[in-house]
């Protein structure tokens, strides 16, 4: 989930949550240049589909959507195409689930806003914030206990160098924060095409059996659920010959 590193003049954008309160980040904030369409999306679509949030503010999830339904959170949606496809498929099946997409890079946020407009989606909202900040317990975090039906984390930065492993978002403390916001029986679904990171995630989450049940069995990866549309990162990885690993857990 990276963007080209460029500079640009200040442009109207939503107020992002401060991204400096954690000493170790799981991302590097690189601001790519917005296209004219993405700039228009921030000006005209963000007020309708964007969620402004600051650490310490409680987030009322049902109030964000036209139809109150269980909410799944996707962390780091990239350009948002797979998330938009998932929301569109869910809407076509009928009432069932809303989605909240989280991303820090403005071009990706702008691209997803345009997809929401193109597909006429009402069950998807977008937030530009640090996932670790959002998931932290009160009073700093924004989500109530047991408020989500699922959390999705598709193709996060694997931070392959040994000295950078501490930056990987899947760590024991992070997974405990995820467990806090998941309703009983809620799911955590991760995917990566980086085998060492897949093994790392499996080790971290399987070591929390009091919180999570591995739906494929302890020590095993899951088959890709049909509900997960392929992402551009997945297609790129497949072209490079990378195997894709899915991990699906249920909150006990």
C-alpha cells in the first residue's frame, strides 16, 4: 500500500487524525499527487461519504450509514477497488453489512470516493486515520467494545527487513485491540503474498487462543473466501509467482 513520493501544493482535504502519537508506525506517509478527479472527490464526495475523526472522540457507527447494519472495518484499502466491489456485492445480495474503509494515503482515498460515486454505494464510508489510534481502548480510541462484525487487513506492508519487523501492524497488542472491538463470533481476515509475514501473523494470532479461533485449524492457512475480491497487490504478487496466504479467525 504505497504511493509515489512527490510534493504538491496544499489542497483541500479532510482533517486527518494526528499520525504522530505512536513512536512506531506500520506505514510511511507518502503523499502522491491527486488527479483532478480525486481532488473533486475530496471537495464534493467527502462531505457525504467521508468520516472526520480525532483520537479521543467516540465514533457512533450506526449514525454513519443510511441503514444501520453490522459494520466491517477494512484497514489499508489501497486504491479501494476491491473494497468497493465487496460493498457492491453485499448491497446486491440485500441488507446485511456496512463497510468502513481506513486508509492514510490521499490518492487512494480519492480513488475510492470516486468508486463509491460510480457504483452508487450507500453501505460504504471512508476514513483517513491511523488504524492503531482508532482501535486503541478508551479514552484514546474511537470504537466501542464489540462494535464490529469483522476486521479486514489485506496485503499490509510486510516490512521485510529484520530491523523493520517491529513496524508490522500485526503484533500481539494490536490483535488484542482488534479483539476488543470485535463482537463475539466476529471475524478477522488477513491476506498477504509475503510468506515470512504470513508465518509471522499465524504465529502471533495462534498464540492468542483465548481470543481467536483459527477457522482453518491451528497452524493452518485458510482458502481464499469467495467474498474477498482480488486486489491489485494480489494480482501483482501472482504475476511474480507469489503464493497468497489467507488467515481467517473468529472472535471467541
